[in-house]
C-alpha cells in the first residue's frame, strides 16, 4: 500500500461534484478516484480543478482517508493559472513526481452539426490542456531527475465507440501522439510518459454529456451491452491502471497507450 511513498502527485481534473451524478447513485469520477488511490499508496496529492470547491471536496476525502492533500483552482487551458497551481504544489510539497492529466469533455455532433469554434473548444479542453500541464510541470520533473506523466485518453482515439463525437476523438488521438512524442524525447532524462485509453467507464461525465433524454437505467444497459465483459468499467479500474503507470512497477513502461476497456479495442466494429 506504499507504492508511491515519498512521492508528490498533481492531479489535474481531480475534483468531486457536490452531489452524486446521476442523482440516484454514487458514481465516482476518474480524477477523484485516482487522487484517492495515489494518496492511499503514500503520495501527497495536489488536486487541481477549475471548480476550486470540487478540488477541496476531493482533498477533504483524501484527508479523511488519512492522506495529505492540497486543493487548487485552475483552468487547465490557461498557462498562467496552471503555472500558479504548479507553483503552489511545489511550495507546499517541495516538488512534483507524478503528473496526472484527467481533464476532458465530449462534444456530440459531426461537421454538419458543430461550429469551428466548438471544434476548437473541444480541442482546447482535451488536447491543449495536456500540452499546457506538461509544459508547466516538466521542469519540476526534470529537476528531480525522474518522473511519470499519466494521461487519460480514450478508446475513441483509435476506434469508433458508438458515439458521434469526432472532435473529441480527434483531440484524444492527438493526446496519444503527444504522449508518444514526449515519451521518447524525455526518456533519457528519467521521465516516463504513458496514456490510458479508457473505454466505456461509468462516470458522471456519461450522464452529464452523453445521456440525452435517456434514463440512468437505459444508459447503463446500453453501455453494458457494448462491452465484451457485459458491463462498463468503473473509475477504480482506470485509477488502478494509473497507479501502475505512476509507480516504479512500470519503470520500463514508456510511450504506452494502455486500453482499459474490457477488451473492446480487440473487437472489430
């Protein structure tokens, strides 16, 4: 239970909503669950979220579980705000060892449905944010002479998943290649960079952005049916993969795009 003992992890997009989404079930977000998982394995965790209250709720959950956490507010598409959050983390904890990029949003609609501004907005949140967070944290990882960057991408970056969101899929594909490029560029300086291709995972985003007018039960049944396992994944499935990639157990894993999808990537459309 001490796989990250002595490490400092900064989790971008780690906040928790004030009330469960969907309202009738306590569905955890990946960022929140990952922050708790890192803390349970010994890391001091800085939780960064655009909603400072959401960041503080996760930090409070970490503290209740016996961990050490700091809550910070920042829009991850704004370099100045990210720089301030990184500086706050370094001031409080003395450095950074693990960077977890978890911010993402979907946008339904093809080229006939969305505007260029909407396309650019989706790219900014899903791809630019990863660049900005890496840009602002890499100097601190390099100062340590080691570090791990873990980014949550999507299975949609490599195949059709049943949702018409090409802006999201294209941005996440960009995340994949950014991951590979940085992995090779910084490998000889002690930095590992990997991404998780999350499949159909039961998170608040599903009900907030993809449900449409369907009920919670209808959404769950449809997504469960799409998975080879017969059920969606859980936030903990992604968080546990992130823990592996952040820890020394994956010391020779670099530039990896790890599907966490119940095998959906291996099934043809």
